[in-house]
């Protein structure tokens, strides 16, 4: 093994997950994070069974299970009528079919699990105030070029630096992310502030014309995560901007009072304009590869952004168990991941438009089709997504 470390640009969930997986397989890792301290902003995220497959492979299974909230159902509600459309039970039959449970967590708590594992592994070095601006490479290694001009040498560079990745910018030169026109507002409230008749142990989505609302419990049932999304044709990216309650309410005047009260209970709302990119079939350049949102940024509608990054970390780590030259390992990683992640990117767009936001006949047809599905039919529908370990070299259709 080369004495040079594997460099990772970005200390978010994907970057730290990759560090854990690579170090477990005996590789020195240096994580280069641009911020002055390691941490995660945001609120709740959902973890499908595929996330738990990844936790186990990356060596944090027990810790991740201990901080997760295990929900009973995925519920889809009609935001206009206030009635349930369908639900997917997540009990024993689901767990047996998928191989693991479904849960929700606070993003910061999940990041903390990986951060602790990195601190405890002597092969991992975490370096803050180290923004990677680009790279140079030859046949023997790669250098990450930092914002201050410092060069850091390694055997490989993994760009896990998110939607606005500088590593991607140099590698692919594909410009700005695609602005979806969908605006999301997020809030976390104490559980006692959530309407009592809506304190469900479920990841609940209220679907309405050009809008939807999501809520679920967090942090051992101490709080509720609220996420409301409005298709308002927002023209440019925005991230984490504080907004008033009245601004949030504007996109939801047409929904049922039962759904509106969820917005009324929110506090300290912050706004994001959602962005993604079209899938690309190549995110490797010699000794440099992209991972997570740097490789395949996706809309939130499959709740799979963090899960895909962790699957990437699993697949990348497995490739570094081989004796192949580094460029071949990275090429194999990309080859195994590109179609699966492309499918999640594209279908995330589609369900945002055609499942969560339709109206009129389109919405009524959705309701009728989804209500008619049995539990077993739902399990067959989602198995391609939740049953994956991240190591497969093929794209599952869900019908094998």
C-alpha cells in the first residue's frame, strides 16, 4: 500500500463515511474540510434500510441504530381533503423483506456518529480550514491544491465537497447546478408543539397542488421535523435563509386546515431553493473521483441524498480492497454506482412533479392507484431502492 494518504475533500456525511470505510480497510485518510470546524447544518433526514446496510459495512452499525427513531409507517395524505391516501407499514414483514429497518434521525446526530468514528481511528486525520480549490496529478499521485496555495499530496483524491464542488468544477466544467424552482422551508419544533392528533410515529407526507408537507419525530421523540415545499418557480439558489411564518404560509393557503396547522406550529423557519444536476456517466479523472452530492446531486423527494452518499462510501471502500492500480479502482467504483444514482436522481424529479404536486384528475388518479396497492405490492415497488447494499454492479428493476 502507498504511504501516501487518500485525500477526501469535504467533511460532511459522505466524506466522513468514506474515511471510515477506507480506514477500516487499512488505508491512511486525510479529510480536508473548508469550514473552521466539522459539523452539519440542517434538520431531520430519513434512513431507508439501505442506509443500515451501509452503517454495518462502515463499522458504525451499533452507534447508528442507537440514535435512530424507528417509525411505524410511511404515510401519504391528501393535503386538500385531509384524508389518508395510503401507507406503507414498516414492521417485521418490511424489515424481513428489506433486511433492515426504516428510521429517521437528526442530520447533526448522524454526522456525529461518523465524526466520532473518525476521531477514534488512528489512520484518519481531520484538517479544517482547508478548502480544496483544485488538483494536479501524474502517474505517481495527486495533489489537492488548497485555497491558500498549499499543496497536499495523496494517492487519490475523493471530491465529497457537495453541490458546489470545486473538484467537480475542474473535472467536468459543467457550470451551475440546475435550479428546480421548488422552495423548501424547514423547522424543528418541540414535540409538545406538534398538534396532538398528528403526533404519528410515521414519516408523513401531505401531497397537494404544487406543494407538499412532511413531518416526523426526531431525537428520541423530543422534537418534530417539519419540511414544507412549494413549487413557486424560484429562479436562483438560496440556502438557509431565515424567513417569516407569513412567507411560508403563502404557498399553502389552499390546503386543508388540518395540514395548515402544521405550518402554523413551525418556528424559526429557514428557506432553501432546491437544486440538482442531470446525471453524468463519468465522474472519475485518473486518481480523482467524486462522491455523494458532488457526483450526483438529487432532489429530496426520495429522501436518499445521504443514503446514496453512504452507499458510495461502501462501494469505494470495497474497491480499495483490491490490488488494482488506483485509477482502475476509481473507475470500477464509478461504473458500479453511476446507473443506480442516475435512477434515483431522475425518479426523484419525477415523483416531485407527478406524485407529490399534481392536482385535478391527475391527483385523483394517483390516489386511486396508490390506494389499490397491497403491502406486498408496495414492498415489491420499493425493494430496488431499499434492498441494495451499495455493492451491486447491476441496476435492479425491483422485479427480479
